[in-house]
C-alpha cells in the first residue's frame, strides 16, 4: 500500500479508492477491445509487409490476388487520392503527408522491414492470408542503415530525398535534422566548475509492450461516411490522420475508441485505419484488421534508441554550473524523434543556468519511432543522472543532498526559458531521504544502492467534458479522453467531489469523435489533470444551471439559492429545500434536462519522481538482480491513491524492462530477430520486484484539486538508478542500455582491460 | 411535386432539398437496424407467449428447458426484483409498475394472446426455439372480453382487481375508467341549434405497420451496467422503463438507438429489452431478441378500436353551437387509451364554445394499445367530420365554407380551455377551395368527392442538441432525437441556416442515452419543431463562443466582432477577418474546441390538415376505389419540402389503410386470426393512389424558422374524407371502420332494408 505523506482530509471523494469502472470487465475477460468487435458481414483485412529494411519498389502486381475467390478488395498506395495543389505548394506539409501515407502503404521505397506495401480484404482470414502470397512485389534491395552514428556518416545510405524543415529543426545531413538549444553561457559555466565529468551512452530501441496489439474495424457507408472502431489514445488524432491521408472531411469520420488494452504512447497514430477504410469503401462492407504480435513489434512505433554524450560541471558548493548535451535519437524511417523533449528533460529537474543541447533527429531503417511513456526521457536521464551521481561522489556530497542543492524551484527557468511553477523536487528528495529504504543496511558483496530523480512535464492540451443529469438524479459523464489508467473513474471523482455527491451516482464514459470537436489524446500524463479539471468545471456548470432552475421553480432570486453537499436551499426561506435527486426529477417539466459542459486547456507542469534501487550484480554472468525498489513521486494530489500507486509501480516496471532486458535486435540486413514476446524480453511477474511506493502531495496550484501529471515521471529514472546502484555494487559505470548480462559483462571486461 | 403556396426566399438552406443523410444506406440495404447488430458470442433469446386471451397462470415449469444443452439462461416474472416498499406505499405507482412488468413477463394472469410468459437464451435460435417447447405452463383459461361495449357490461369478465386512478380518470367499472371534460353550457348550446345530428360509430384496432419488427441486443456487464442496442423512438423512455422495471439506476443503462425502420408511435415502450437484460445478466453474455412479424402484430402496441357516439348542433348561420361526444377506446390489456387526446381532437379544429366529452378507457383482452400517428385522432375525426359534413348539407352550406365559418382561430380555446396560437385553418381551407381538384368535374355513377379537415397538436417536449466545431471547419451535430423521417438532416439544416454555412459541412447523428440526460422521444410530430429549435440555439451558441474567441485572438472587444454568412470581421478594422473554417483551425491553440449546446422545451401547436378525396364505390361488392386524392397541410415552414411532402403522403396512405382495409380480426376465443402481412391488409403500392400535396406555410411564431409539427395531422382525416365521399357517391353514411367491402355492403343493405 502507498505511504502518503500529505493527505487531504477536507475531501470526501478525492483520496478514496472506489472500484474502477472497468475493473470487473477486464478481470473477467468481458471487456470489448477493438478485436472483439465484429459487424454483420465484415471482411478480414491483411497487410503485405516489406521483407526488406531498405528497398526501392519497382512494381506491385495484385492481379492474381484480386481474382482469388473470396477476395473482395485490394489496396495499394495507388488508392490514395492525389495530393491537392494547395498542399503541394507547401513543401513541408506535402512531405509530412507523404511520410504519413508511406507509413500506411509504401509508395516508391520501403524503409523498414514490416512497412505495409499492399493490403486486401477477404471473406475469411485464411483466404486473405493465402491471397497475400499471390501479390508479387518487385524490389531493388538497397543497403540499410540501422544506427544513428552510421546514418550520420558522410557516405551513409540515404533514406529520403529531402526531410521537412521546421522552426527549430535544421537539416544538416541527408539523414539528420539538428536542434540547438542554449541558455546562459556554457563556456563560462564550465570555467566556473571545479569538477567536470563527461561520458558517452547508447540506448536500445524498445517497445511499449502494451498487451493489446493494434486492431480496427472500419465501416464505410456508400456516401463515404465512415465509422471506425479502434484501440487508440485519441479518437481525434485518428480521425484527423484518416482525414488528412484520405482527404475526407472530419465530419464524415466517426472514430469510436474501444476499451484499450494498453498504449503508453504507442496508439497515437492511425496505422491500420486508413487501409481498412480504403478496403471497406471498395468492398462495400466493414473491414476488420488486427495485427499479430509480430506485426505489432516490427511495424508500429517503438521508442528510439540513441547515442548520447553529456558533459556536466559543478563547483565545490555542489552547484551544477554547466551542462552540455549532445545526442542523436533514432527517428526510424521518417523524421520526428523526441529531441526537443530530450533537451528539456536532460537537466530540467535542476536549476542549471548554463546549458547547451545539440540534438539530432536521425532517420534509420527501422519503424518510425513513436511516443513511449516520457518520450526521450529514460534515455537522457540514464546519461545525466549517472553524471550527476558521479559529480556528487567526486565533490564528496551525499547524492540526495547534491540533488537537493540543485533542484529546480518555482520561478527557475528551463533550457527554453520556460519558468517553472510549484515543483515538488525538494519534497520528493526529503521523502527519499526519510524513507527507511535509503538508510537500511545493504550487506554482501556486489550489492549496491542507487538513486535517481527525474521528471516529465505533462497535463496540457484541450479537454472537454459533458455531464448529463438524469431524471433519477444519477449522472452520465462523457469526455473525449480514452481511459488508459482508470481516468473514467478519477475524472468522475473530481466532478463528484465538486458536486458533493457520491461517485457511485456517475456513469463515466469515453465519447466518440462526434461527441466533441476535439480533445487532445490521453497521453502526456494529462487526463486526470486536464480532463479532471474539465469535469470539475462541468460540475460547476451543473451547480450553476440547477441553482438557476431551483430559483425559477421557487420564484426567488438566484442569489438566494445555496448549494451544499447535494442540497439546494433558499437562504432566506429554509422551507424551500430540495435534494439534488428531487430537483433532478423536476428538470424535464421545468425547462428541460441539464447538461453541464466544459472545455479547457490544461496547464503543463513537471512532477518530480525518484527511485531508490538496490541491486546485486553477478560478476560471472553479468546478471543484475533487483533486491529492493522504492519509488517516490510528487503527484500533486492523489485522487485515487490505489490507481496512483499502480501508475508508480507500472512506470517503474516498464523502466526496469527498459533498463535491463528490452531491445530491438536487428540482423545485419535490418531484419528484426526478436519479434515475439518470448524473444523480446519484457519483465514478467517473476522478473518484477515488489515496488514500494511513496506518494508525495505538493498540490498543483493550477488544477482545482491540485492534481499533477502522474503517468510518466517514474519511467524516467529506473535505468539511471539501477546504473548508479551497479556502480556502487561493482565500481563499473554502465553506458549501454539494456544493462543485459552481455552488456554488463562487456563493461566489466573493458574496465578490467 | 409539392405546390407551395407561401415561400420563404430569404433563406439559403431552409426550403432546399439536399439528399437525406440516411437515404443511400437505406436504399442500398446497408443501414444497420437493431437486428443487424451482432456482438461476439451473443446468445439468441426467444419468448414463450400466451396462447390464451385470458387465463390464470397456475404454474410455470422451466426445468426441462433449462437443462437442454445450449440453453444459457431462462427468465420468468420471478426474476424481477421485489417492488420496494416506498413504491408499494403509493398505490397507483405500484399498479403501474406491475402493469409495466406484466406486459414484459406475465405474473398471475395473461390478458391477451401473445403476452410474454417466459423467455430463454441459447447458443442458437434453433436451440432456443426447441427449448421454448419444453417450458410447461399450466393455465386456468378464463372467458375473454374483446370489445369495449361488452367489457363495460355489468357481468363482463374482469381483467384486473383494480385500475390505477388519475387526476382526470375515475374508475366507473371494473374494466373502465372515465374522463369527463366540459366547456361552456352544453344544454344551452343545443337549445341554440337549428339542426342537430347524432350518430354512432365503431372503429377497428389497427397496427402501425412499420417495416422493422422490434429487435434488441443487450449486453449486461458483470457490475450490472448494460448497453442496449434497439430500435426505438426514444433511448430515454427505453432507459427509464428498463430502470423502473429492473430497479437499476438510469446511469447504469446506456441505450443506443439504431437506425429505425419505422415506428409511428409503436416504438415508445421497451418490450424485449428488460427481458434480454435479465437473460444477459444471468448468462454473462450479450442476448439478442428479434420479433417475428407474427409476434410484432400480435404482441406490441397497436392503435385502439373504439365505440363513439357524437351529437352536434349548429344554427342557421352555420355556427356550431354544441358538441357532445361519448366514446370508449380499447386500452387493451392494461389501461391507458388516448381518451384525453380524443376529447381534445374531437372538435378541436373548430371554435365550439359548448362541448362535452365523456370518454372511457376500457381494458379488453387485446394487446395493450400504444400510440399510432395522431393517437385517438383518426377514430374521433371519422365521427365528427362526418357529422360536420351532414350539418353543412342540412344547413345548405358548402362544406368548405361551413368549416371556414367554424374554424378555430388564434385566441380561441379548446375543450380544456387551452388558448390557441396562430392556426392555419383558414389558409388550409382556402387552399383546398382554390385547388383544381375541388372544382374538377367528377362524372360517372357511384362516384363522389369528400373533404375533411383535422389536426393533431404536436411539437412540445424537451430536446437537446450539441454541435461540435471540428478543427477542419466541419461540424458534428448530435441530438437525443431518433430520426424517424429525415430529422437528422432537417434539424441540421436549421443549424446551417443559422450559421450561414452549407449543410454539407455537417454530420448529424442521434446520441445514445448517455449523451444527454433526457430528451422527449421522436413522437408527437415534435422533432423538426423542437429539436430543430434546439439546433438553432446550439448554432447561436457557436456564433457567440466563436465571436468571443475571435475577439480574444484579435485582442478586441466582443462587440466589435460581427458574424455574417460564415465570416467573422472586426467592425472597426476590416483587415481583421476570418472565415468560419480559418477560425475553426485555430480553436485548439487558443483555448480549446467549441461545442455549441442547447436544451429547450418545445411549444405545442396544432397544424391543420385537410383532404379532398374522390371515390368510386362498387355497389355489388362494396369495394371503394380512390380516384383522386389531395392533401393540404399548414406546415408552418417546410424546411425540406420533399421530406414534408413525403410526410403528407405517408400520413395519407396510412390513413387510407386505417379507412379501408386494416383491422385486427380476433376469433371468439380471442385469438388473432390475421397475424401476417398477407392477412393483415396494409395498403401496398398497388392499393395506394397518387397523393397530390399542397404545402401551406403559416409560420409558427414560436419556432425560429416557423416550423409546425407535420407528421400526424394528415393521418386524422382520410377515413372521414373517404366516408364523406362515399356518402356523396351512394348516399350511404358509413359508421364502421374499416370501410371494407363487407362493412360497406352491410351498410348498403341496412339502408335498403
């Protein structure tokens, strides 16, 4: 159970732990995921994927496949409508659209193994499978380039004729775009330093490892309108991508987000949906496509591997005076790696006046990377938190104290000049120091304790929430935010608290894309923060409208009506009294139903997290065992402490997988060698340590209940904390993720040599 | 094509005829009706129905059925939760709930052939069918009573121990409740009359004859929450009935209205849904139940037959001085016939100062009646419009002129004292008089021309509408009103007109019950009127919010921003200009999406309709042929004239079926003898005459575009107009519906005798 440091006794719903709305369904296997949805007469779609990491497509012959009995439609890149002149006139927009399309159905080249080349729909999945083998694609195989350092060589194979430019990104190599951010005076900063440390690091491409592979079913009507059931973090982003790719107005596309079996950033991009839409339109029937695990691992959007070189200086007072970060992140086949995020996350949790970040977004012959829980974060924290540890050691500081001295505070600025609001870094470090784990004896050889702190800002973006008052006094709430972590409940809890009603009166659901014009997706740890605030505002809207209705019914001034704990009363005449339920029953005969509504932009805020991790390293095999693991996070306010605890534990375990075992293993020809969950090693229950959690509450001043973003920060630090523990255990600094037995052994041998 | 008398040139969208949203889907057979929905692993439910019209249930033995392999759940009345003490304490409420339940699954007695007695769900429909035959029900068969006059006899078989009483209804017989309404001084009125006519009439029970039988699929989650897909006129009424019957909070029930294949009042009541919910809860799987046509005809809610006696007096000036109406309507097995409606419709289109209506709501061993297009209207108009015709003849008036003299006008009151707003009776009568049909020669023996006018007030109730502005400038609109007649389009057209945008930018859909707390169902001709007004208000809300946003972006006062025809402009600085689309693209970076919202109560208004019908009667066979048929209606404003024309034609054809061929034919044991569409004779294309339409537009002053309710009024007059034509043709007054060959012949023989 969670240890809560600061609690909020003034609340009745916030801070309690009612059963999650989706819990029973999921546990009993009754929840309807995208692949559980069948429509009468639906066809089965399958996708032909590139066997090559890099090749030119010379021809695609679908004639044999098309005539196989049972095949109802075939799709290739030819089925995309021509790019309009207006878009072609804007070069970047045209390039981005071509990339979006090429990742859905390749045109001139294939850029990674698994890239879709053609698709078809048939009466049965078996016929579809057979028909795939009848499609003849002629390729001119090209040399692939698999790592950022190779890709940035002058003579590297080139993926694209041109990369789109951007406000902050400048193309510096056929395969790379550069970001340069600076604050203060980096040279002066290093001159002020008493100790300077510098190291190089590499990390591996890893997958989000959600349980549910991508799946969709699309039903295109004769007039071109379509309904899309899919597993997504955002009905709106999928709608908008389908709209862009197929040039269909957004109003003609209804995206219904189904129950989602995990995403962690991996379900932001419509991959199957535009293909299923083309096939459905051609066949005049719904088309269902579900990825196999191998397809999902090899051809969705994993997190990028990278190369990082960081130099940090500090003075004898323990102040970090300068940080210089150079890094190159794998974009995969198309540009867009999280380099801005890496730059801001790099030293963001500290107040470092002199900083420089030179980041490269590098295309390589791998699937186009996508967000994964704190995008860019675990990689750069792996580097910077080891160097911070090293500086503390060299300057003779306790590692927590060193971090406390440098921790960013309200009013400090990050590398972009953005001013921080109330951070909980100080409180998190205090909680780590006070935790019994930090001072517990750790005996035995090859054992060590490491810490790290990190953060990932979140909580921004647009949310909407509608709450309808039902005639029996219950409430039906809808938002545009798919539920990744119990947010149907935690957002409703905030509305219930505001209304002074039990949350059990609420149903809380996820709207489809027609239920509101737009909401930012459920990513960036934003839903409980921003959609929760929208739910609060929608509840206030209900109070306002019901107060007006009570005044109307009683024939008194609105100002004379008070509302408290579910009861409306006249201030001047206490006989005029109505419970929420009683008034709800009267709404439809006194002016109509009441729908509370709110739209808002959430506010981004960085929540600090930290880990204390004990490890034991087997110097013979290189295997790292985690002996004890404690996670501490400032969550602002824990609406539902059990769910928050689950987030902290989940982020930690995923961070441990990132740290120890997970990696995309490509052959020299650029073929993924471990595209099954037996070979791609995510932590399973037997690998995962018990994760002790400490919830710190430093309320967010810009959220009605003080909620801060929770999902991502705890993901940033496990690799660094483990690496720091390994150093304590065996005196070896690890520079390569994953810290697999092989990589650990190599580091041990290298140090010995 | 429609002849439009008054047009509205000031509008750009209103009055045009874009293609209906649902047209292509329906015409190509792709529209998804309730019975088209399958869920993974759904079971098939079947219902065991009473073979008796009246019997006591001694026992139900489901043990054999339950153990048949493949049967997953069985339901009987025993599965309903006990009625709470609080409800039991309120006798009427308890009685109503018992009736509601008994009509879903009978408890102590069965009261009509076809009443559900037990239900089960199995892996396949065939197993379910077989299992039904294994349920053993022991009945004590009782004598049925099939007509109102028999049921009101002192020694009639009694259906219920007690009937609920009501504010206006008083129980006067074990089988009957009485309504008494009076206005003015009925005795004095008859004393002032120069001519008095009096006649008796009977009409038959008829069915709405929608194409799509009742069907549902219900998925109950483990925590009791359920999703219900069904064909309905109101997601909310179904939700609320399921909630009442099963004692489940409304927030736990999501009702999704599917595409609806006709309803006409027949889909207001949840019949299958509570049963499917019980079965689904027990089986832990979705349960699908679809009625056969025989089940639908024999066990849904047809329109009541009735007995009517009316006496009307008028003076030499042609003024009606008094009207005395006595009528008894079949309630079917449970009380609730439309007697208030009959009383107000009886003479409502005329200004009759002295009126009396004594109406009986009589239970008989037939299915519980339900609404059918202008409930109670065709029956009472059949009586009163014949007598009005007779008075006109006896007083030497032209039948149109006589009606014009008496037509109710703005400010007149009905029998309940309700004051009329702007009626179009005068204009409709003028249009009838001016129409070439009225003065066209009609030669040949046994031919005659009849007219009748009538009305059915409509347009009231609660509607909500949400319109979301999508980032690409298209709009997604939702309302709580299922689309019975193209209202997705006609309500969006009103919003488009208000916004000055093409309606093609809109998607317009029907929300489920979670999308808004409540909306009155799509009945009472209300949707284009009330939901259309809500759409207008939601569009105004968008204009308000987008104007505020433009002001915010431009840094100017809201008052400085004007909006016209899709363009926002600064009044003071014309360089500040943004099209709707341009501003829509900016919303999500300037404060979030915009959702226009409105809830309103519609205003009830009576729209007058009239028919001119020429017939030829074959005196040998009694068959009536319609030679020519013209319908005229004041629609206030035709938003989409083609759809309005379709409504006028549809109401006319259904009225002709009511008039000439349709009737429930029961055997002496109370078994329905014609429960197929071969034997229950609705007009088919070969029977239906071409219906000429005249759209009169006398704008409704209380609806933004002047729309009046359209659906029902034209249904009230065909029987009367045909009867008046028959009288002109052969000099015989018909008093019995349907005016089938048999009934016509009997009337001819009676007059000869």
